[in-house]
């Protein structure tokens, strides 16, 4: 095979592999023999059909397999090159040359050249984890809040109470619904619950949430709200809306008492056991967070001064997954789908920036693993597969059938092992 290599950029090579006619003919003969042995055609015993008949019947399948074989052989030939190490094949094209030669044009991304950092000098001490009584009280309060009940009260609504209200908004005396039929909660509501004094992006009209403070069932109030010039409803942009509000019911949050019934419901015998369990849980969470932060600091130290070029395919692959994560995080924080589309370029830029850091760390840690001859044992791989199955809620037996996913799990396990070595100061566990 003849091979020609052209450097497109520091991490991309354009490789042309010419397969001689003799090699093509030999591959075709070998593939044809294989099809002939397996062919079961009417009028012929299995494996006894003439090659000419088999060729006519399976011409496309034969051509595809020959092409695949030659493609693989070409890739193996490229891998023999000493000047670079293939990271991935970004694209491949096939075309015919003069005569019966076959030419494959590969676009391959290569592992970048860089100097291994002095990782043995990286010292990131483990952080001491402490759990305070305030930590326990805060977590206990969260549990009580989760089990709170909202009881009906005749008292006036205080901040944090929930009030059932109906309201109508008008602009210069004209109902908002007539100005913008799709305004929905910005214009009116026949019956809805409003948290008294609530703030933040999830509150449609903050003035209404503020106005219900102090209302009793049957009471009325008025509120006025001016919408921003960039509001999602074009008809309301910059407009001031007057709201007439009527309250029909007030409910107040009642936290459960820490009594025998409550303790039984959370599976402990007494409050001391509950607090002990909370302490252990908080300690575990803090230890995990501290270890995550320590590993991030170690990666930052490894990458300090490392500014080598990265394969575009690697960045794009990681950025794609991060893009959806970032978009989902924004939606959870209250960003609406239509707003998300306008932020697409910003999210993608953020994802690519984070992807570049992650990819660079992968190359550095992979180099350390290679130089230190680290390997992932079957036991370690099994543990990593189980952890991945648990985190994604995927049955392990289904996960092991995904060869690409298993390769990723093995790679990540090896990189984590290299990072463990860095944190241990070069002493393998």
C-alpha cells in the first residue's frame, strides 16, 4: 500500500492510502470464496454453487465486505506510522483510481504532542471534614419541611403562607385578556395558590405575591406591576397592570413534631439515633465533596502551563454532552424553552470551554497512565460498570452489551487511577 500524509493542523492529518490492484483482486477472491462456502442457492447444494452465480447473487454484499476489509487494512497501515498516534478517524472517503487501484482518503485526528507535567510535585492535602450542630439542625429542618402540612387558618396571611386567590389585571381599565389572549397568569386567574411574599423568577407577578401578605379569607387587595421592556409577552412590554385580588382561603405551614410517630416514620427509635444518622450522612457528603474538590485542584495543578492544541473532534464530542447538561440546568433554574433557544450560542461556548479543560486533562492523565504502565483489572472494571449502572439507573446486563460505553468506562477508570497516583505522590495503591 502506498501512503501519503499531509498535516492539516497540529492535531489533524489528511492521509491518502492507495491500495494496489493486485491487493484488491486478492481481497475480492478471498471474500468470494467465503460467500461461496456459505451460499445456499436453489438448485445447488450448500457450498457448491458456481462462483459466477454467487457473484451475481451477492454482488453488493461482496463489494461492501471487500471495501470494509481494505478500509481496515488501510487504517492498520496508518497506525504503523511513527510520526503520530491516531486519536480518532474524523472522516473517510473512497474513490477509484486509474485501472483497478482503490484510494481511501482518511481524515484522522491525532494525539497532540506535549511534555508530561512534573506530576510528582503536585501536593494537594486531604481536607479535614467536620460536622457541626448547625449542620445537623439545618438538615433536620429540611426533613421537617419536606413533611410539613399546610393547615387552614383564619389568621391574616404572613410571609410564607399560601393563599388561594382569584385576580383580574387591567391596563387603563381594559382587561389584559382582551389585550393579549395568551397572557394567561400575567392577566388573570380564577383560582390559584400564591405564596405570600414569594420572590424569584418562578413568581409570575411579584406584586401579587407581595399584596396577599396580610389578607384573610374573603378580603380583597389591589396591586400594580410594571413589566420589563424585554418581557416574553410582547403586548405587556413596558406596560403597567393593575390587579384586583380576592382571597378565599389561607393555609399556614405546620412542621411536624419530633415525636414517636415522626421518629417511627423515618425509621429510628429516638431523636439521638436520628441525629447520629444525620451526622454520618452529612459527614459522608462533606467527605465526598472535599475529595471531589481535591481531585479538581490536582487536575488544575497538572494543567497549569499546559496549552497544547486539542483535536476538534474530541472537544465537540465532550461539548455535545455538556451542552445538554447546561441547558437542562438552566431549565431547572427557571429558563423557559423559548429563552433557551436565544441562549444557544452562549451555552455552546460555555460547553466548549469546559470540554477543552476536560479533554486536556484526559490526555495528560492518559500519558501518566501510559508512562507508569497502569492498567484496569477486571475487578476494577466490574466495580466501575456497577457504579455507572447505578448512577444512570441502567441494568448492568444491558450496559455490558454497549461496547462503546464499556470502552468509555474503562478509559475513565484508568484516568481516575492515574489521578489517584498523582494524589498519592507517585505511590500506587
